[in-house]
């Protein structure tokens, strides 16, 4: 596996994904009973934004965070969940001792979930890449409600479900390096739904070709489980941007989450747009009850 998230940390896709994760965590917490947060492709946990990522044997890459979290940082008018996300990222920076208001590091989904978790909630963080799994273990060493596993994400769906809590929110965020990733993803979802039919499964996916995203949507419909898709496109079809958009498909979405996502998407679109063709939408793939 060659993918390194450091190259893309805090870009527009991260801001989109983590703002929705925040909404999902809050929605799960409307019930007092604790739940398992399962991160199948957790990465390193946190990312240093002060050092430019350099691929092995390659040249320094232009950081992507200025067009992502950089668009929101330092503003006092970021609404709703996006504003709460900025506050969480500020907390993450301040815990490392940086000056108030400084942006030096960015939390990945494991830290977003950890900062939001209640004492009764539990985190299982899975990462296959050895050096990233080691860094992740170091990040959460001594955290009693957090376990780190060097494990393939799809294997984790088999090994971790159903949890003792009988409630789970799984974030499935693959690197999409393999041509068979969508097939592996659907197979993993089918197995997870057999083990925990009522679990909430949030699947991030890139939008590089509209037809491929639509094909993924159709495959999700075949699972016959309530499913909501939220999508953000930062540019129109004519823009010279490799990944113009991304989405999050949520199976068994928590109650009332549709309205909260719909309310947040226009603000994210305006904040993160790269050109006038930017758009955002949420749509039921399989209507909820």
C-alpha cells in the first residue's frame, strides 16, 4: 500500500468528512448507551502541517490544507458543525502546547472521534501500514477506552462486529488505490450488515468520475438498507482538478441526521469552492423508515 494521507491532510475532503463525522458522533450520543467507534483505515491519528510532505525519492509537494482547513481557520463566522469542527481542531493544537489560535497540526478521524467521545464510548482504530499503525499506537498510548490494531480494515469489520455494546459507528475510509476497492468495500459492508444489521456505516468515496460514483450508489441500493449519500463538489466538470468532489454514504443513518447534513452542506460548499461550478447535495439512496 503506497497511499500516505499526510500528502492530503486537512484538504477539503478531510474537512467535509470530519464535519460529517462530528454530526454522526453527536447523533449517536443522543442515546445514553455507549457505542463502538470503529475506524477501519485510521492512518496516523494526527498530521504536522508545518512540514511539506515529500514522497520517497520525489519532490516536495504543494500542501493541500490551505484550500481546506485554511479556508475556515481564523474566521469567526463558520456556522454549525463546521464551526464546531474548527473549535475541535483548535483544541487539538492547544493540547500540544502551541500558541492559542495557531494552526500547526491537524487531527485525523481517530482524534476527531476521541475528542468527541464520552466515557461510555469506545474506540477501535485499525491501520494496516506498519509505520502508521506504530505512530497511531504511540498517539493513543495509555488511553483506556481506545485500542489500536495493525489490521486490514475489511478484516476489522469481521473481527470487531458485533461489539459488546450492540451499537456501532464504523467509518470506512479506504485509500482507493486498488481497482477492486469498490468491490472489496461492498463485500465488507455486506458482511458487516450480517453481523450487526443495525450498525451505522459511513463510507467515504472520491468523485473522480460521475458514472463510477453512480455505480457505487446503485450497489449500495442493492444492500436494501436505509442509506443516505452526502456529496461535495468543489468545482464543475471543466475544472482542471483531479478529484473535484467526494461523498459520504451513511447506511442506517441516525435519526434526524438528514436535516442536519442538508443544513451544513451549503455553507461547506461556499467555504471550500474552487470555482463557480461547486455544488453540494444530500440524497436518499434507500429511504429511511
